[in-house]
C-alpha cells in the first residue's frame, strides 16, 4: 500500500517529518524548483529518495487531478500511533497531556483544519474513531498543509480511549452548545486535558457526552447560533493553550 502526497508544502513537511517510508519524489517538467520545492528536493536527495521529472500529465494521473503544484511524493501509508505514544510525548516534553479527540467527523476539510490547529498549539496527539469517520488521506494531508505529518494520530474506540485517559487522570472536556454545557471561564482546561469535538451534524454521541468530565460551550452573540465544527474546535484549542500559559510558545 502507498499514498501519493501532493502540494509543495505538504510534500516538504512529509519529507521533513520522515515518518513514512519515502519511495519517490516526482517533479513536473518545467516547474521552477525554488522555495519549499527546492527544500523538498534537497531533503529527498539527502535521504536517498529517487527524484524523477515527468510531464504534468504523469503527475495528474498519479494524484487524480491537477492541483499538485508540480510535485508529488510516493510514500507509505499514514503511520497511526497509540494513546501511550501521546502520553509518552507529553512526558518527554515535560508537559501535562494535551489531546484532541474527534467524535466521528465526516468532512475531510474539517479534519484537516483541526489537525493543523492541533499541531500549531502543541497538542500531543489526536484520536479518531476506528470507523465512520474521516481519516488521514492525501487530501487531508494537503488541506492541513502537512501538519498531519508532524502529529501523532490514533484510531481508537472513543469510549474506550476516554476510559483509558481518565484512568491516567486526564480530564475529558466535551465541546457542545447544550444548555448544561458551561462557558470557558467556568471550565478548567489547564491540567491534563482531552478536548472532544463532535461531528458536524449531531455533535457528541450520547455515550461520549456521558463519559465526559465536563462540557464546554463557546459564548456567542450574533444571529447565527452555531459554529462550524472545525472553527469551534480550533477556538477551544486556543482557549486551552491560553489557559495552559501558552506552553512552548515561539514568537
């Protein structure tokens, strides 16, 4: 099995992360090899990954469309991690665990947006269900601008994952707009935390909601009473990072 990753930044980040088996870098004939593309070619050469030029139509066929920006990377499948890997990473950084759990997101674009935000704010890992959910495909890698390649992502039964995390004293906070959910000033997000974002249509599933230690509601004042799942999740991740004192912040 293999994936074909595409887009200059996503391909560069995949090479930089070096978490997949890297098989071949394709560069379209006639493109200017500069910026992130030049950096990608240099990394491929450094790692001994074959670099091959080809007509654009060859890359169109590999990717399935023409939005590859003149570069494609043949690589192994996405390397899913485990919960223990994420908790170990938190320990290595000397930080309390900071995880994102996604309860059956269906839209790959929403998944990509949340992965990108999670990577930016220093989340130690992201957990998605084993089925009925968007997964890390080449399209998600592209839409996340390669952030997925630097993240630990696990596929896990979400209810069981919550049980395992709570057994390790991780506070589980579900994000939703129900009346029983509390505003940010009433919910602590600064300790060992797993933030749960529900699906686009129905939000958190009943069992996941029941297992959550607290429910968080984002305040609103406009005429529209809801936010896109990826936007709401991103706002909540930043609120959590703020409460955690902007740990690891680099300006």
